[in-house]
């Protein structure tokens, strides 16, 4: 499997969302939100974007909910700026740094930020004062969490939002071709989507196995028969849905197709 980033339907929407934020004037609020179920490619998009376009990103950690200072320090380190002494000094230094670079700043795993009003309000201050686009990246529940009464001032500043959807059959056909050099028709793409529920990680794991089968049999196109053989023993779609909704690490589902 090639190490390559594939432009899916959700990724295209996310890319256009970020562009829309950049194109807004500095007098308009420029906070964006990327959200959706785990395993749909949100973090992969963030990493890809930051590797190819002027931008920075930081991953929220659980300890931020206990320490505003740690959040500010980690954000400064994302810009390769050494934190200073106090929360006040770090906040001022971070604003200066954001203004200096003037590019999009992504905060991944932002569900952890939303758990504490102080952290969310600090992000709002950073956006209001620096005037740079800030994008929160989180799970599907973050959208509702941000609508809590005490976060109304923040939610009203979100001017662009994209929900990552499960991969479509067309997405899967494109991924198979781009990453594995394998052809698959719409029926096969639809079957893979049904089996994996369009989960990005599971599709990749399944394609690795299909790639090996095609190599052994000297085939360049995936058939429905191959998919059914390779996926024997996997949970059915209903069971898989329970696994995916039951936790974010998805280890049981990945083990089933490894």
C-alpha cells in the first residue's frame, strides 16, 4: 500500500471550509469546526494540510482540563516557541505568535477543550485578539457540547463547520486505486462500505488484505468474491456499528481484520 493522501468527499469539504475561513476578512469571526465519528480521517486531514500549506496544529491532551497553563505552553511549543513563566505572559506571547504567523491554527482532539469553559473561553480570546483562523477538530458530540448555554458566545463565533461522513463507495474506489493500484467497480465499493460502515481505518486494513490476495493471484481488480473471502470472521455491520460507537480506539474492530 502506497503512503499517499487521498482526497475523499469529506476531505474536499474540509479543505474548502479552511479556504473559506482564510478568505474571510479579519473583522469577521474565523473559527471553524471539523467534527465526526472517530476513524473518518479528521486527524489525517489536519496533518496533511499542515504538511502542505502554511499552518500549525496542536493536539489537546487530557491534562489540559486541569491546567490552562499547560494548554498555553503546548500551543506555544507547536509554534516552536519556548513558554515563559506565567499564564498571563504565555497568553500574551501566544497572541503575538499567532499574529506574527497569521496562518490557520488547528486544535485536534478539541473535545478535551470543550469540557472546561475556561479553556474554550481562552481559545475565544485567542481568536478575537489575534484575528487568525482557528479550527477545532473533534468527535461528533463536540457540536452539541458547544451549544451549552455557557458556551453560547463561542458557538456563535463558529462561521464554518464540516461534519466528516463515512466513506462513500466512490471514495473507496478512489482509495483502492490510489493506494493499492487496484480496480473495483461500484458494486465492490458498495460492499466494502457496507462491511466497514465507511470507517477510514477499517477500509485501509481491509485493502491491505485485498492487496495481498490480488498479488498472490496476479489480479488487478477486486471482486465481490475476494471481499467476502477476506472478510470472513469480521463482525457484521450491526456488530461493527456497536464497536465503533462504543469507543474511540476501535481495537476490537481492527483486530478482526488484521
